[in-house]
């Protein structure tokens, strides 16, 4: 713990409460174990606690505790303020808690770099790893697949002019509807569908290597796995947990059958080898495709939306808890009718990204009528009651529907107005404040000779969570 910055007034004699006579380092340690509401309540009890709870050092550690050290360091770098003692930590914490809007910015490539700019596509993968954007594959006009890998360095300059580089050797075969997740400094790609309709179940490992002058090298290699592997599929959901394991769920399998199984890939320490095993849990999310899986903590994963067996578009939320190695699905029940504009929540082909403040930012997608969306919704993870995580008896708690409705909030959007889209991809930088969105299916202009006005998009834009720092 750093030396306390604030001045503490008053004579700490034995006549006061025992806790007020404790050394300030011990008090700071205790405060860091308390929820924010309790800290704010203590600030109103006496002058010493008022001074202590306004300490910039305390709020720096609270930011690191609740926002994450990686996020805090990235925010410092992006603000060009590297002096921890001068940074307004309390203000940052308050601003994060009050966030309710985003601002969008269209991103451009460097002059004369159009030849390397990714072409229009959907159902591709887009990841932020090792300070780079990495894009792979997807589907394009005519139902064809793409097999290109493109990399662009971002660093700390989140609005920089992008220069894309293309990886030409050792890439996975062309596909769309695959998943690709960040696992430490690696990417892990699984499955997908090619333009002949063949489902895949191969697993690939990708890695970015940066040299001193910011030159980029990227390599793919097929991961060696045991004989047991998930059935081939595409349009499934996936995410990383614990930086060593990947969860996949559902998707479209052979003969167009929607799946409802859950699998875990565990990487070896190398990592050059992986082991798959299936999770069998009851109840579990019904079969679906086009949904999202997002890790919201080291042991918890949120599943949202998708298209079900009857082609219906879903709005259910499930939590997979893997605490102490025990896997259990729990449905998070809420009343859709009690949410303002909640009728627009059901969707498929959306993105759900964990962003600053432990919030799940959901963008775009389409409804059961294939009306595409450009709205932003936030699922506040902190509003999910703790018993949902360790529930042992009933796995669905309908009595909390009203309180669960407060999990959802629609955010305002300003700046660049992107077209409504579905089956795009999004990823956040290390701070969780900046989200990159590329591609997807958008509405176009219908020509007399064309049966549909559906178009593939090639826009890349930045979604910035609005903070007044």
C-alpha cells in the first residue's frame, strides 16, 4: 500500500472507537475489503473517515480492484497522464458508475492502403490481442467464404490511421460462422462453415509478434487435440475463461441441426496441445445459433440471445459458473415487459462485449423478422444477485424478476451514425473503454433484378464509452 496522501486531523486517543484508533494503513486495507456503499457510509461518521475516504490513493486502489489493473493502466496510457498521484481516481470511479452513453467514430486506413483494407464480409472474427486488431475469414457476396487474415497495430492510439497487413502463409481454410477468442497472448479459433456447406471442428492457435519498429508478424498453427472433439459446427458461441480454457456452446451442426451442447477446451502449458471434454448439466440453455458467450469474470460466463430450434429469436440470459471446477448453468430470469423498450431486446447475430465497469455491451443484431438493429444495450453484471452464482437448490428464481429487470438499460449513442447491422463482429481494447466494430449484414438499395436488398458491409468504426475525465 502506498503512503496515504491525505492529511488526518484529530487526536486519536484511546477514548474513541477502537477502529478509529487503528493505524491508517490498516484502515485502508480494511476499506479495500468493503463495498462502495459501506465506504461512503463510513465517510459520514467522522472527520477522520471523511478525510480517509477522500484519499486519492484509496480510490486508485478501488479502481484497480473493481475495474482491473490492466484496464486502469490502459486508461492512464490513453489519457496521456502517467502520474498516478495526479490522476482523478475518485472522479474516474464516479464517471464509470454513471456511464450511460457511447460516441461512435468512423476509422480510416492510411492513405494508399486501400488495397489491404478488409473487404466487406459477415460472420468473420475480430479480436484485440497484443495491441493489434486481427481479422479472419467470414462470408461475402454469393455465399462465398473468405480465408484471409489481416492485422493492424493499434497500441495506445485508439484513433490512429490503420495500416492493415495481410498474412499469406499457414492460415486456416476459408470459413464463416467460426469463433476466435483471446487466450492470453494467443488466439484460439474453432469450427465454422465453408461455402460448400461443410461444418468444421478443427482448432487453430494464432499469435502476434511485434518487433521494435512496430513491424507485425502473425502465425497460425493447428492445435493438436485428443481424439475426443466437439461435433462440427458453425454459428456457435465461444469465450475464454481463466486464460487457459475455452467454452463453446450450440451452433448449427450437420444437416442444419441446431445444437445445445457445451464443451470446454483446456490448453497445455506449452501451449501446443489441447483436451476437449463435454459439460453435461441440467438444466442448460436450449439449442440455438447466432448467440453470444461472454466471460464476465474468471469463473463466470454469460450466454444471451440467438435463434432457437423453431427459428424463433431468443432473449434469455444464462450464467455458466465454473467456480472450483464445478460447471453449472443457471438461468437468469427477468420480466421483459418491465424493461423500457424491452420489446426490442430479443436478437440474433449481435455482439456482447465485456467493457469498462463490468458491463456487457450488446450491439446490433436482428429480430425474428430480420429487421437489423443499431442500438446499444447494457447488461449490468453487478446487478445479478450473488446467489445466482452459487445456487444449489432451485436453478431458476422467478421471485426476483422485478429486480432483475434493472440489469438492463438502453444507452444513448452520438457521433458517427453506423447502419443497422447483424452478424458483425466487435472487440474491446485493454481498457474496456473503446470498442472496435467491423462488417456485418446491412440493408442496401434493392435493384429490380435482385431478390434481396441485403448487403455485406466493410465499415470499421470505434465505439467510445463517454467519460468526462
